[in-house]
């Protein structure tokens, strides 16, 4: 009887996910558009974490965020303010938002607005800054702040006017396309960024901005293969949020990391987080850096794997092994092994090399604990110290403890001990 | 000749369950072997195994 209830609930959950219609509707500002956001609130990736427990890159990104907002003039002032208790820190996930790596969102930051039109809920994400020395990897030098200002003053206004002319963009269809074009939607976004440029450029040229500004915007997008990541993430966030609170469902609807802990949330257990210390990433490092420099796993971008892409769609993105390590056969094996721990095959995202089979989707905590197979995640690697930035990219798994604790809590919630 | 000797005179095709080193040894001798990645339910944790039985 209980098993049937769980099966039915998981089927309902996966159908909700497959019915999702994430649609890019425009751009807004964090303070104005994100629920319960204000000047003294800073959102971050992963489960909630106190300043004292935050990792180097998250602290660095927060310091940069305070300088960008004009709340602090320098590193010292930023640390003092962060320690003072005046600033509210909260998880992006508690505000319908997601952020890659440190995932820091402050009040003035422009945000993409994505609506899941099938269910009417929204999700928000900042604009991608590129790779290397960027805020989301914990860097906060002058060039980082200057780029954030350019994003706010030029990039976002140009894109906002462009979107007003283009109208909404169907992200579900676009992501389904990019999975067949060599992207896996998390760490390889070449096709997605290219498709987005193709979609926007005809309207961008019609905006009121001068040619120099339009050219700067297109050049920036062209030079940043990860530009589309900040659209796949809110697309999946908006697609997965409707799964929260489906009684008896054992499917995972959130995975996220704050650089200190990895956290998951389960559809049948509402808003409760199950956390454990984040793992160190095995990957390829930029010249001059080694695993010794790496911070443990960080970022909300694992929302991609939660939705059945990223590491779960590696077989669709074989060239990615040159970025994260491994062989083409490894990429295929990673995808195949994920069918062991998921509810079904994705209705939209198909893998050509697997005879167009849908990607493995809907992580079931029962299957993870039973088989001992953990979700595989494609990710970037941040330096462990504040202010440095990205040092590589690789593959990582969540800690098993998150799934074991969630399973025990689920059992308790249905009267089993 | 007994049946068992016939078996060892023919080409071996082995499926190995258990210790991976058995399959590694056979591979070194250029024998065809497939190792099954088997592990006990919930890594052998009895409490979690019992919960899984009921879910």
C-alpha cells in the first residue's frame, strides 16, 4: 500500500517536471523582482550558511557584493559589515532564485526572469560574468566590480529592450535543442549561448542603443560560452519548484552547495534541507593550480543534474571530457549509470548516441541509497581563498549522508522506523 | 575425461561476481571476463536496508 502511494507520488512529480514550460519573459532587478529581497539582504548558493561557516569563495563574493552595492569601500569594511549582523544572508532557493558557484545576488543586480507558464511560478538568476576572475568564483578586485557595473548599466538595459521587442523565449524547446547540439546544459553551453545570440540579435539591432553598446554586448556574449548557463539554471529551478510538497514522493527537487555543505530537498518532505560536508572535486586544473588550491564543491548549478541534464546528459556532450577530464566512453557510462537512480527518461531532452533515449531524470533517494550510486555532477572549481577565482573544472558526487539522512527522515514521516 | 576438464580445455568466458581482483587476474591471462559491479543493498547498512524493504 505504502509502496503504491510512493510510486504514484513519484509519477505525479515526474509528470509535473515534464509538463514544465520554462519561458524567458524578460529582465528585472533583484530588489524589485525577487521576493523578500532588500538592500541589506544577500542571497547565496546552496543551503543556508552563517558567515562564520562560509567558505573562502563565498566570503569573497559577498565582500565583492557589498563593495558593488556601495555598502563597503574596501575588503576590511566589507568584512566588518558582514560580521556585524546587519546583513541578512539567505539561500537563493528560499527566494525563487538560483546562482552559479558562490551564487551571490545583491539588491542592484539585474536578473533574468523565467516563468514556468504551465504552473505560473517564476525563477530568477543573475547574468553570467564569464570565466576566471569573476564574483561568482569569489574574486572581488576592481576589474570584477567594473564588470558588474557594466552588466548593470549596459548589458542588462540592452538585453531588456531587446526582450521587449522579441517577446518571451521558450527555454524548454531551446534546451531540448542544445542537448542535441553537444551541450549538456551545465558546464558546456556553447550551443545554448549561440542559439540565444541568434534569437536576440535581430531585435538587438532595432533597440535605441548606439552601435558601440550593441557591439559590446554581442562581443561579450560571444566571448562567454557560459552565458546561457544563467538561463538553464532558472529554467530548471522554475521547472522543479512545483514538485515541493508532493506527499509521499521520494524524488529530489533541489540539490545545491554553498562551498561548505551540500544540501538536498525531497518533494515529499517540503522545504527541509539534508546537508553534509561538500566534497572536493576531481578535475582538470588551470596551469599553476592543483587540487590543493581547490575549494569544496559550490554552487546552485547542480539544479541542472536535478532536472536530468549536466552530468546526467554527458553522453550528449562528449567533447566536454576535454574540459572536465575522462574519456568519451566515460561520458557515455556516466549517463547510463544515472538510469539506475532515476524515475524515468526525460520527455524533452534526448541523447542522440543512445538512440535518442531521454536523459535519466528524477533522482529517487531510495535508489541512491539502495545501489550506492551517487549522482554525477559536472562543475567548475573555485580557489579555496577569497579573491582568486576559478582554478579548474571537473566531476564530483554529493555526499551519501544527504541521501541516507533524507531516507531516514522520509521513513519517519510515513511512520516507519 | 571428466566434464570439468572439458570445461577448462575450452575457451573460458567468465562473469565475475565479488572480488574484482579475480577478474583482474583473468584479464592478465588474456581471458574474456566481465566483472559485475555488485554491492550489498545500502552498502550493508541493516537499518537502511530494512527501511528500503518497507518503501
